[in-house]
C-alpha cells in the first residue's frame, strides 16, 4: 500500500511539473510575439520617417 501511495505522489508531482512547464511555454511565446509586433511597428515608423525625409530633400 505504501508503494502505491508513493507512485501516486510521484505521478501527481510529475503532472504538476508538466502543467507548470506548459504555462511557462505559453507565456514565453505570448511575450515573444508581442515583442516581434513591437519591432515591426518600430521598423515601419523608421521607414516612414526615411520616406518623409527623402520627400523633403527632393522638394
């Protein structure tokens, strides 16, 4: 009986660890996607400023 309880305990701990890892991975990818979107926005702003400066130089 003691052996069976030990197996249940270890199994429960493993499941909790897997759940924790899954949550960490989801949060990591959310943050990664958010940072990628911010970088794209910054790149667009820089491109717009360059185009605006080029137009002003030509005029």
